[in-house]
């Protein structure tokens, strides 16, 4: 998203919302309509629904809540939590805290990038994982640490980190097979 | 009998949930009439998962590093009336070395009660301080008690708590706000997370008392989104308190009404600054503004607002219940009471410790902390996170109080202590912190926004072996200008890690610049990995594990690293069997 003022993007709110009930978004908007100071909460709600902040949804919110697009974009890009691009099913937060840094977080990063075949910030082609950094997860005595879907893993070695990823992949395959069967 | 398992983020990360399931299963299978409880973190994170077995007579066996199999064995042993020595790390009569010397006030209930049970909190004396404040004390008397205690803000700045409360109380107006800063942004500190996960009611009780003292009807907790479990447990605690008449209208039958809500932060270090936090609460970009007006005059929605840190508030009920004088009896002249420290980094026993102020760094690191990992040599301790500084070995006997720490060039901060050994490069560490602050600078003040960027470029150059004579002077000059020309604490303190490492580890900077060497052997551009042919037995382990396949050689013959392809990840050094130690780094 280079500039929020351009409108050449062809996706519409309906197309990004195909998988999601538009009513859920409407509920969110109605909950915060007229509530002062709620922009961050609205964006957190959107991200919970979509996994990221889709541009057409932000434009929709701008119209519905009467907020300037620039203001929404300003807040969305200020905070580390918000993402403007889609993420995989499982979000990996690799801790970059001081304790993790001095205990070799860079080696975990190398191993994860290699295992997933992505760079830091990237999403795997099958959209199962997105690898991102977190400033600090507050599990410093278990450094180095990563968090996947709210669960912290540590202390990690490059091999342990790879195993966590492989285990989740295995579970994914199993659940797919079950659905297939 | 009661079986209690520690399930804070650290306990869960260490594998606590499967252990809990195993305990539940085996207790059921054996038909035992035992109660299985969860609790927060006692602070001995390196022993997680931790299991306490509490007998009918009140005696306790504490087991550490419990595995799923271990859980079954422990239940079997305890059911037959014996302890399982293999996992036992402490009893109620012989507490673990980590707890020796600790005085637990803020952490009084962490690891001993179920954080999701208000009844547990009440049974351990919870909400009695609130009752005392509401029934027997005027708001002025509450503030006076806090003044006697000498409690200072535990979040970083160390400002006297009573003064802020009093200033907010004295402001005219009916609408005032009490804000709890739970946006623990300092990487390396985790006491607020542990408190919220382990004893959320103590923070709520502190908030209601503070609200009563300053005359606020609304409390807001600004919590980090990165702490999902803390938010969940705090939310549950708020619901329970509302159901018990501890939050809401006419609390405990008094005239005082107060309620609390949670607002999630969205990840910005600068929001630890009060005015930036308020901007974020109002849904805006978290950018600080000039003070005065102080938040106590014009804060949230321009109303008088008081902001306290989690740990500060957790101390409040204890002070009201036991009297300010008992709190002030601990600590030093300048710094009263106790402080929670988060021990992390290259330390044997990482975790949380709460000790009286005035203990020396050495006593904390080598006492409850157990000394340095792998018995390596202590090099420095970083206090105060990215705003703090590194304290070298020569100053290890510095007492930990606000002024003594400030004199070293570091700050107390929120109490994060990251310990470094000989394998940590101080230049790289300073670069790491600067990278953090540069990234987190909100961009409002030019010296902070651009100055930290320029400093970071120099630091990156040093680590890449491209340092130039004069770089150290340039860093010092820039650092001073950034500190002088920035509005808020972030810019005022961002150069601290660089300036303190130059002050105490100048030789390492000079080695990087003039000798193109990294004495700690960490900066990749300045080191080379070599396999010594006379030591290598050709076991092929390094070649198999090398992530870029740059090691070649036949089995049982010396191997060679292709220096052009080597990414200097250090894997070969790690995997080379210690009996041969054929990989060297220079």
C-alpha cells in the first residue's frame, strides 16, 4: 500500500469478504459508531476478522465512521501489530528481545527461514505460515522464544524450532485428511 | 491433597499443559480424591513446568522440570506417601535457593494462588486493604500512607507515587481517570506480565484504592496485545470483581463507585511515555507531547489523569494493609521497599526475583540468579532496557537503588536485568538496542528520528568491520545532541546503551575500529571459522549439519570450510564433538 489516496485497486469489500460474513464487520462498525477514540479497537477487530487490514475494508470503515482515510492509514502504519498484507493460517512471532538476542535468536531466525523457505516477514506459498518479529514476548527466562497462535515455545534450538513447525504441518495434514474422509 | 501446577506463559511454553493433562488423567485413573489447581509463576522460570503437592498437614513438596512421565511418577510416589527425589527441588521447610533472600510483596500471591479464582485471592487476605481504605480512611489518608511508604513508580522514571496521586486529586473537576500502564515494552522485563497472569486481583485492588484516593470513577488498563494470557486472566478477574460488588456502584457498601475496562495496545514502545500512552488510548498515533500540562492536569480526554505501572499498583494493597512504615522499613534511604527484577540472558536461573532495594547487583545475580550460565565469565549487566545502560564487572557491588544505578549511567527502568558473559559483543549489543530505539522512535523530534538512524549506521559499520577513526567521538557527540534535542524519554535515553558501552568497554570499540577484530567473536564480518586438520577426525557431522553445505571432505579425513560460502552461523562449532574440538573461531 504505497498511498491510501490511489483508487486503482479493483478489489471490493464484497470480494475480500467472501469468506467472512459481512454482518460481522457491520456488527463491529455498529459497536464503535460514535464511540470516541475507538479507532485502534476497530482496527484490532478488523484484523481479528481478516487476519490483516484489507484496503477496501479500511475504505469502507472510513465512509461508515466518517474518518479520514489518511488518519486510519496513519494509525494502521504506526503500530507494529497491524498488517496491511494477508497472513498465513498460523502466525509465528519470533521474539527479538534482549535476552533472546544474547541467547542466539539469530540462529533460530536462520533455521525458521530455511525450514519455511521464506524471508523474515514472509508467508509460505501454501499460506500456512507467516514469519514475523515481535519486540519482546516477555518470556525472557526461556529465551530464545517464539509464539505461534498465542502459544509460546522455548527455550528453542534451531532443531527444536524446526520440529515445532513440522509438528504443526503434520497436524494440518491430518485435519485435511479427516475433512477429506 | 492439592496438586498445583504453574501455568503462566512461561509454564505453558515449557510444556505445562500436557503435564496438567497427565496429572488430571492419572489422578482420575487412580481414583484419588485430590484437587488439581492451576497457579501463576513463582518466578523460578528455569524450573518450569513446576508442580506443588500440598499435603493435608500443610507441608509442600515442589517438583521442577516435570515431564509428562514425571507427572505420573510423582502422583504414584505421593499416593504411596513418599516424595519423588528425582524431580523435587524444594519443600516448604527447605525453600529453593532462588527464593532465599527474597521478600515478596508485589509478587506475594504469584505462584501460590489460582489467578482465575477471586475466592483464592480473598482467602489469602485479598480486598481487605480496599475495605480498610473505604471504611476507615479518607482519600487524603490513603495518599498520606503511600507517602509514608516512600513508594516510587516501578515503571521506569521512579517518580514518587503519592505526589502524582495528590496532584491529580487536587485538580478541579468531577471526571478523573486512573490508568494502569500494562504496556510492558522493555525487552527483557516481564514482571508485569507475570503479575497480571499470576495475581490480577492485586492489580485491580491497587487500582480501586488509587481511584478512591484521586477521586476517579473510571479505571483503564492499557495492556500489551502481545500478552494474550494476561489480558484473558485480567478480563476474567474484572468480571469476578464486578460480580462480587468490588467493582461497580457503591463498592463494598460505600459511597464510592469505580469500574475498570481493558484497552489493548497495538505495539509501540513509545507508548510507555505517559502522553503517548494517552494519545494511543484516544485511538491516535502514540506520539508524545510537551509537558506541562502534565497528565495530572490534562490527560485522557483532557481530564486529570493518573498513570501507574502494574507493579506499583500491586504494591498498594500491601502498603494499605500493613502500613506505609512497614514498607519504608525495607530498602534504602533513597529507595524504599522491594523491587521485582527480571533476570534473563546468560544467567543460570532466569526468572523473577523480588528483593529489598539496596541489595547489590552481585548479590542478586550470584544469589537468586545462581551466577553465569555454563560457568562462563561475567561481563556486564544491562539495566533499564533500551533506555538503560550496561554496568561492568568493576561496578558489580553497586547497591540497587534509583540513585546508585543512575550514577553508573544506567537506569533502574522497570527492573529488567539482562546478564552478559564473555560471548556477548558489547558493540553488537549497543547496535541491537539502537536498532530497537531507532525503529520505535515515533518520528516527531528530528534529533531522535534522524539522529538515531545516523548512530545506527555508524554502529552497523563498526560491526561490519568498516569502522573509521573518529567514529567513537562522533557517536558521543550525536548521542549528546539526541538527548538534548528530544521531547520524551525515548529520545532522551536512546543513546544510553551506546554511551555506557563506550564508557566501560571502549577497548572493544577500538578493537572493532583499529584491529578489525571482535573480541567476543560475535560480529560475523570480523570472524573466521576454521577446521584444524590435525584435530579433525572426519566424523562428517559438521558437513551434515552445515545449513549452506559449505563444508567438504571425505569420511575419516579432515574437512574444510569454503570461506566464500560460509555464513558464519557457528553450527559447525556447536556440533563438533567436544572430545575433538576441531573447529576454531578467530
